[in-house]
C-alpha cells in the first residue's frame, strides 16, 4: 500500500525558506509510471497546486509561485521535496504531497494518493 | 489561468436525496483532464472522478461525473451519511492546474 508522509518545520519565520520533504513508502519514486507534486490549503480555504515533478526530473510549476518554488527528487531516499523562499503569512497552510499516474504517451491522471498533510505556519 | 467556479456553495440535503454539484470553467477544459475530489475536515482530498466521468478505484457507483467544454457536474444519486463533505472540481490539462473554490454538502 503506497503511503506518502510529509515532514518539516511547523513554524517558519517571515522572509525565510520553507522546506518540506515527502517520504514515499510502498512504491518507488523513480518509477516512470508516476509523477509527484505538492498542493497546499490555507486554513478554511481551497486547494492550490504548487507544481509537479516527473521521474525524468522535469518540473512544472505554478507560474504564480514559480519564482519562489523548487521541487526536487532524491531517489536514493525515495523522497521528494519542496522549497518555498521568501515566505509571508499568506503562505500559512496545510501542505500536501501527492502522486499521480503518468502514461508513456504523456497523458496524466490527477493525484490519486495524498499524504495526510502538514500545517506550516509563517510567523515571527 | 483557467478559473473554476463551483455552485452552489452549500447544498443542504437529507440522506437518501440526490446531490448535483456544478463546476463552470472560464475556458474550455478537455474532458480527459477534469476531476472531482471529496474532502472531509482534517483529511486529505480523495479522488472521486477523473477524465470527467471515470470513477476512481473504490468509489461507489452512486457518484457520477458528466459534462464537457466549460460545464461539468458531479452527481451523488443517493446521499449516504459519509457523503456529507466538501467537494472540489479540478482541471489538470492546462498549467497552472487549478481547483474550484469548493462546495459543501451538509445535512439538512
């Protein structure tokens, strides 16, 4: 059974960099059949897609966040990570990591497995 | 960016009733890349429908999706107690991938 688990600081100071890691168990992050990504949800609000990374290392970022976001993969640890720089209070949210199916044709399906989410608060 | 607008914002129904949730896109969305999620408080979203009308693994057949172009619908044929939750539509065919603002199905 595939499981994803987010980890990282629950509190980050304004202007600093938020760093989160997603550890994948029950599956291989290097598989060409899947892609991986991050979604966040501010308290009481809706969902926002950050970006996705494919087994090749190719990334696709949300343009509204692109200048501040880096998503990377560490296949040796079966993990992928999110870095968000210059955070403000508006970045306070529950951050989810997720997996989606990828087909050789390039066709994708939406995220089908999600981590439980981790709350990150930006405050001094 | 494709903006997804869900209506109604809140649907108040009784168990056993039919729920119909709508999602309108600001631009045409390929049915291949349209989905619906369910989310309960404190939980991650759960994929219900992908490709506009295909049920995800393990999703009961009382959930169905339809639509094309800019108008999509999620129908729950007979509400079970566990179906009272938030629902989000989602397009993943055009970057940035976007979600609707959410719709709540509450017990009347």
